[in-house]
């Protein structure tokens, strides 16, 4: 591709992005907003990140889902803007942001996810609990792994006692993900962590009064045993 062709291609992409952002701003119905956000998300442009994060504050679940999907598709470049632009007063927006961070799995979101685990909003706590079990450990320095995992184990173990069963359920999922994520690491601390997770989950399987939670914990214990 020649320089002129590259310039033309870049100009066209910029115009497409500008039109997509303008369409979001001009949307005058829930359906119109959903379609506009989906189109913006499909650009997978880093230039769409700020607008997609803004959409998380709108009272439009469909558009929020599309925005989260767009942010996740963009991936790592979305992380810092999500952390910096997260709305501290809009619990709905925080919950959607937690979903995005959780699905991206970047370890830089750890401190925010840990704080969110004690948020007053159950949707925020639920999203954070699930996300803490899906961080991508490959991006973490080996010397930091055990400390970070220990923090997550302690936090999720506490959230297993949350008053809301959906948060306890998410915490079970998070703990299973945490333990599964250590299997590829042969270190003794990793083995110890998996054993501690299994013990915690077994207690939930036998003691939680909510059938959905106890059943999910039983499944998690079985999955960990089979994974070895």
C-alpha cells in the first residue's frame, strides 16, 4: 500500500468513526441508541473508547451491553480509560465498567475490582467477584503472582458470606476461576492456593442455604478435582 493509499484509508476510518460517534449523540430512541452504539463498537477503534464508556452511564441496558462488547473487543487500550473515567456516583455505570474490566482480564484492574467487592450495589459486587477470577496472569511479574492471588482469595472468601445470594454465586465462580488459573503454574504456593480454594468451596457446598449457590460450589469442587 502506497503512502497516499494509507493516508486515504486513515482518513476514511476517521470519518467513519466521527459519523458513528455523531450517530450515538443524535440517537432519539432506545432502539436507535442501541443500533448506533453497536455500530460504534464495530469500528473497534481506540477513538471510540471514551464515547463507549460514556454510554455505560445511559439508562439503556441494551446499549450498555453493546458498549461493553466494544470495549472488550478493543481490549487492553480500554483498561486505563475505564479506570480513569469510571463513574463513582452511577452504580449502573460502575457495574457495566466492572463487566468490561472483568472480561478484558487486565491485572491493572485488580485494586478497583477488590474495592468494588464491598460496594453497596449488589450488581457491582457481583461483577467484581466474577472478574477477580478471570485475570490474565501471564501479564503479571512472577514475583507478584502469589501476593495478588492471596489478596483475591481473602477477598472472595469474605464475599462468600455476602447477604445477596447472587454475589455469593459470583464469588464461587470467581474462586473457581482463580484456582483454575493457577493450574498451569507448578509452584508450591499455587498448589496450596488451589487446596485452600477447594476447602472454602466445599464449605459453601454443604452450608449455603441457597440451592443455586451450593450446587454451583459442588460443581466447582468437582471441576477442580478433575483438573488436578
